[in-house]
C-alpha cells in the first residue's frame, strides 16, 4: 500500500463518516447488541460511542493500523475492551459458532471477496446469532444505479476498493441469513453514494 491508501485515506474516511446523519444510523444499527460483538471493518471505531452499555467486549477485524490508532481515544472514552483479532473479514481466525453478534458498517462495499466474508460471518455466529449491518449501495432507481456502475472503477481506486453498486440485502440473503429488519433511504449527498441500507439478519 502507498502513502495515500495507507496513511491519508483512513484519516479522510474517519472525517467523512463521522457525520451526524450517519451517527443516528449507527445508533440504530447497534441498538440490539449486547455482550461480545465481532465487528468486521472496525476502522477508526466510529461505532464505539453508539454501542449500548450492555456491550462489554468488541472483537475487531480491520487491516488498517492508522484507523486503529484513530480509534484509541474513542475506545478509552467508552471504556470497552477491544481485542484486534484479524485483518481480513473474508478469513476469520475465529472458532465456528462462537459469536452472538456481528456488526459491519460501510465495509461490505470494500471487502474484495465479500461473499466469502458473509460466509465467514455466518460460520462464526451461533445459531440464532445476529448480523447488524449498515451499508451504502445500489440504488433502486435504475438511472442512479447505472451511474453507480460507471463510477465504481474510479471509486474503487480513490476509496480503497469501495464499490458503489453492491446490494447488502442481496448479499446477506444469498449468504443464508434470515432478514429480521431492513430500512433503506437516501441520506444527504450525491445519490450515487448516499443510498444507505440498515439491516438486522439472523443465522437460522
Ligand atoms: C469505509 S471504511 C468503514 C469503517 C467503519 N466500519 C465505519 O463505519 O466507520 C471501510 C473499512 O473496511 C476496512 N477493510 C478493508 N478491507 C477489509 C477486509 N478485507 N476485511 C475487513 N475490513 C476491511 C478498511 O480498512 C476500512 O476501515
């Protein structure tokens, strides 16, 4: 990785994703969590302030060392234990059926082998365990979706592999989950990047 991807991008992402609108969606996404939570794409810990008190430990997976450093003050303020357990959501060194909850926000867009990551989430969850996710992705409006397809190669180059045109609900259902809740809407900003889906799914 070069200086841009390695050092600048995690700081840019930290700023871009710290908006109040997203904070509200993060809070909703984290609402049902408790106990130990595995977070795929932990990044700079922007979900940490939104974890309910009942969450006592986070198992964090993310390749970025810089994002990990940016997360440190948030972790200290919240006073939650965070163990960094891996760098790649598509290859988890975690025992099968050992986790109650998995959290993933704005990361299914980025993981190269996203289908494998969803399979890994399913493998490590206990039966009945939940997968909470919040992702920007493919718009239901065909015109917007066409622009998302056109801009995805550029987006991938500029934002560390991020795709504009993935559909998180399709991915989660194809991964064998039962969808318990979902809501989707445009947030503030250009339509190609602002169609957000929040979901809660369960491993059968
Ligand atoms: C757009 S950021 C989102 C960060 C954080 N989840 C949030 O909501 O603020 C995407 C994150 O995915 C991480 N990432 C990239 N490839 C990954 C992989 N294979 N497995 C897990 N995380 C990955 C990046 O390092 C980055 O922190």
